[in-house]
């Protein structure tokens, strides 16, 4: 069982058109340990190399393709 620090509870960041974040990279930058990124179906082209946190990526509504820029 894993416990997260209650001071910084895990959050959900939404990625896609008309969402809080339009790019996966922006959501990754804003994420904290334990957060979940809900990524709308589609292809995202960006620089994904800098993962500084333990996060979960979940596809929503179909396949998500991450292509490096």
C-alpha cells in the first residue's frame, strides 16, 4: 500500500482540445508526484523527455499517440 503526503494530494490534469492543458508537455510540467493526466484521444507532438515526477498517463476516448518533436 502506498500513502501520499496529505499536504499535496494527488490531482487530475486534463489534456486535449478545450481542456485545462492543450499539450501533454504542459501538463507534465504542471504535474506533481501522484497526479494523473487524462489525455484525450489523438496525436500529440512535443518534447516529452523531461519527466521529473511519478505520474500516471491515461488515454480517454481512444488511442493516444505521443510523437517526439
